[in-house]
């Protein structure tokens, strides 16, 4: 994480990490808890497919028809964004206001771009799955007749 902080806070990274001290595990734990709370409160999509049995759900999960990774990536993004924000606030007070503010903005943008790349991959997968389902639905609507008989 030191290289990531150097990307935003430049030469004042040591001052920021000294100010945080041993609180980083607590900051990360709190950020993950808040991120999970935010995800389930605001970001859980409405289910397109209802499962009548748990076995159907497990079948889709274990056969990778239902992807859990996009939700996990969203939770991780929220958690990392909160950690960067908290570290940025510490940097504003511990190091330099301008460097802390600029570093926080830079790190938030870099973090967003990195997670958008992950989400593009998952979006492609979801779109391919949707196309496959629609194609199967269209093929089931057509009836093939043998006119030669």
C-alpha cells in the first residue's frame, strides 16, 4: 500500500503513515463493515430471476451462471474509497493541506479507474449471458416444419 500512497502523497507519505500509526487495521475493518452496509442498503440490484429452491441457486452459483464477483468488487471499491478518504483527511492535518487534498483526489481517481476496469470485464460477461439467454428464447419460439412430407 506504500506505493499507492506515494502515488498520491508524494514525499509526505512517511509523515502520513507515521500519523496513522497502528490504526490502519482498524480503519480497513471499519471501512469494510461500512462498505457492506452501504452495498446492501443502496446497491443490491433487484433480482431478475427468483429461485424457488436453494439447490437451484447453488446450481447456478457453482456452474458460474450467477456471478458474485461484481458485488464483491463494488464492496471492495467502497471500502478502499473510504480508506483513501480517511488517510487523506489524516494527510490534510498531519502533513500539508494542499498535498493531502491533492493526494486524496488523485488516489480516488486512480482507484476509480482501476475498479472500472474490473467492472467492464464483469459487464461484458453479464451482457454475453443476456445475449445467450435471449438467443435461446428466440430459438425456442420458432418451430421447424419439414415441408417435404
